[in-house]
């Protein structure tokens, strides 16, 4: 069985990949998908830090604010998490908003979420230092 340390490394590597892919999707114009992967990068990095601190597998949640608060994140990280909190659903389902996600997410929306995810991931990385 894989050690917790190895699992944490896998979560962090996937978070880095998700963030990099989100950046590329902004350039490609797939703003809804960029926002989704930005949310995923933040979630995976927060879960990695949570596992490191709690010494056990992370809870099965997509609640970025909860994870950030349980990690005693500073207010700016909690706010970044809050901004992305609804994107887990809103980026994927056509019946969540007024139109399909491909039409509702803009370049500005995606840029803001990628920046927020980068902020969260950077804070998490500093937490491992």
C-alpha cells in the first residue's frame, strides 16, 4: 500500500498539472474548463496540506472554504477559496446557471480563478517549507 507521504506527493503533482492546464485553457478560450481546473488545483493542494497536517486521508469534500479554514489559512486564502467555491458545480452542469457554462464564464472569470488557485497553491507550497 502506498504511504501517506507518497499520496500527498501525488495530490500535489496533480494540483500543479491542473493549474498549468487551467492556464493553457484560458489561452485556448475554454474559460469554463479553466475555471473548473483552477478549482480542482486549489482543492487538491489544500487536501494535500490537510493530509500532511492531519496524518490521514483527506475528507471527501469539494468545500474549499472548509478545507482552508480547517488549515487555519489566512483571510486572503479563505477569500480566494470562497471565490472558487461554486465552480465545482457551476462549471460542469448546464442547469446550474442562466446558460451553459461555456457561455457564462468569461476570460476575466477564468483569469481571476486561475490567479486565486495560484495563490492557494502557493500558500500550500509554503506550508510544506
